[in-house]
C-alpha cells in the first residue's frame, strides 16, 4: 500500500471523509465510515467526485473564471498568482497538497468564491499554496496538508491584496 506511516494514513482518511461528505454519503453508516480497504475506497470516491464535475459545472466554472481571467495576475519576489484553467486543475491541486480544495469546484462554478494558485516562479507547475478569495478578500491560504502561509507568503499575499485585489471591481465574481 501507499501508507508509509500513521500520518499518511490519517491524512488519507481525513481526505476520504471530506469527499464522502461532499458526495452526501451516509455518515452514520459504519461501512461507509470504516471501509475495509481505505486505499480502494478513497480512490473510488475520488473518481465519483471527478465525475460530479460534469459538463454544466465545467461550463459555469469556465464562465466564472473567464470573467476575471487576466485581472488577478501578479508576480513578485519569486512568487506568482495563477488562475486555474479547469476544475481538474483544482482537483489535482488538492491531491498534490493533500487538502480539500478539490471540493471547491462547485463553489467556484457558482461564483461563491475564487480559487487561485500561488506558485514559485522557478517551478510554476508545482503546487505550492492555494488561495481562496471570497467577497473580495483573501479568506484562506493553505499549503501542504493544510499548513498555514509562511511569513514570505503572507507578505506576498498582503501586497497582492493591496495592489491587485482592491483595485479590481470583482462585483461580478465572488
């Protein structure tokens, strides 16, 4: 299996619980809560979650992000903000950083929030931190296994918020 230690097991189980909650599974059912094979159950549920991001969600998602595309970009001090292009990118981000942002696709599609990726310029394809913007404010900045922003990341985010976010009239999006 892929569980090297207790922490990776617990992390995957937390991930699994988050996904089954999103899918509306019966959280009182012990077969659902305690699968015999966590790895199989986790991957099966992940597949269902992906399928849930159906064509309509994809269209809404594209429209929501299209409205703000190009307006939130910012680069400074070796870091930059990127807009995810597809729901799959958000799901992949959650998988890479072991946090639950994959479940936010519907919220983005409904314009309840905006999800952005914070990257290090020397490796823009590698997930680093994930940002949630709601009501024109940064409400969450989360890294690997939900860790908090480092001081450098906090400084970058404050500058981005001051220079980019406040200048944009995001009334049409989150």
